[in-house]
C-alpha cells in the first residue's frame, strides 16, 4: 500500500500466517519504524505458544490486538494481519485484571498522568470480553480527562471465548487494557444510526454487563415482549442473535444522546451485553435499518476529517454492524473512503465495542457504533 520509506508503513497479509506476520514486522523495523501497531483476525488462530517468544524479541514498542475481522483500504479481511510501522515512539502501558470489580483502576490510571504528553492520542484497546471495561474507562478519564484524546475498541473473538487477544512486547495478553500514547493529535467522528424505538425503561437490576430486571420485571421477559410484537417473530423459533442484532439497547446520556449496548445472549431471564449496564439508569430499545446506519458512516467520516497533513485514518467499527448490514457493509467502507483524501490510508478493525471521548465529557464504551479517527497535525479540513 506504500513504499518502505514512507510512514506510516502499512503492510497487509491476507493469509493469516504467523510467518508472514513476522516477515512484515521485520520489514517495518528495517525500514526505520519506531513503533508497531498490529491488527490481526481471530480466524488466524494465533496462540501464545506461536507468538510470544518472537514478540518478546522485537526491539521497538508493539501494540494492537486480535479482532473478529480487520479493514485495509476497501478490503474487509476475515483472515490476515496488518502491520503498521510508525515513525513515532509509542509509549505502551497495561492495566491488568479487567474483570475484577475489586481492582482499583483509578490508582493505575493516575500513574499514567506523568507519562502522557498533553494533546497526545491514547489508542486504548481492551479485551472486549472483560467485565469491567466501562468502570476502567471512567477511571482513566477521571485521571487524564480532556488533556488527551482517545480512540480504541474491544479485541477478542466472536466465539465469545475469552483468550489472549492483545499484542505486546511481553507477548499476547488477555483480560487487560492497553494504552498506547502517540504524540499526534487526532480528529474523531462517532456515529451509529440507531433510533429510540421503545421505552424508557428503568434498570431495576444489573451487575457488570448483565441486566437482571427492567421496571421490576425479568429483563428478558420485557425485551422479548417488545421485540416479538414489533418483529412478528419468536425467540423460541429463532436464534437469539438473529433477532437481537436489530434491537440493541440505548443508555440515556446528556442532551438526549444514547450509547448503544449490544445484547449478546440471555441466561434464563437475564440479558448479557457487551459492556456494562449500570443499575438505576434509564434505558431504551433502539431500532435501525441499513439506510440509517449507512448514513451514519458518512456523517462519521465528515466529523473526523478535520486535519491538515493527515497521516492515517484509524477505524473501529462494530462487528455487529457487519452482521446487520451483511453484503451492504462494503457501502459503509466506501462512504468513509469517499470522504477521506485519496492519499490517506485507512486501516481498522471490526471490534467488540468501540472507545472514544464523547465530546470532552466522558470516555465511553460504545456498541454497534462507527468510530473513525484521523491522525495527523493541525486543525483544518482534510480536503
């Protein structure tokens, strides 16, 4: 996609081979890269035994993750890897035990304050199947606030089996957060295209990422009644996700905005979501269609494209949007590329949740959302 002396240096493998991955890593290092962003597909079936010893020998900082699918330009890859060599040194930090409700994430986040340059971008990746992601993000923003900018998402597998999924110089990691500090500014767009359909409901019972009751009734019972009435289909005759993919939840936020929560499955009358749902909170059922989601991707790119001399566009798009849009997902990528200048490379992932600063008020963990960041310098429109 580019020559060896131009950065970012983006090298794409479509086979999913560990040998090709390290061949591209070596090529980027020889070309003068000062740090490496690695994005890989879950279907590669990379393991710690395969990768750890070689990752530990890499002489420059490494960060990135394994995701359900990845994006390189107009290509959506279900197998393969991207090695992105950067001409800036990234400082990479990890916060462990992302499923432990007793962990003091604020103490760990406060240790990053002295290590981060104001104005730098924090590429924030998490194990997307961890249980305390939103709590961690709240504490990270409490410590660092609007002095920095943030973009990232949840790594992991659509099998919903938790396993090592974050690349580091120590090897593959799981159940942790990774913060890579890059001394470049970023312009970010965040859009989803889902609209309120039913509610509001009051979350009368919830813990971590599980909703137990809505309006003092079993959560799945309430959800089932609303969805079956609207869709004229029955959960008893349909795979849960086949119905649920069109009906996410929306957490009420300031100024009437909503943050999407994707229901993964039901366990009895409980609903398990990607990302935490707080008790005593207002929640809605959302609904969308292909046209509203695709319009949101265009708007997202327009918001993100506010940079002079942009270096690279980094996309975190929810894998559930692919499952919903199916063959039309290529239009989502086309919409983004139609806005970006021709010389700006696009790389990204189809993630288990997306991370961004929602208007300098808080750091959110989104679902079913498109988050696009244009990394560069200055503040003018891209084109």
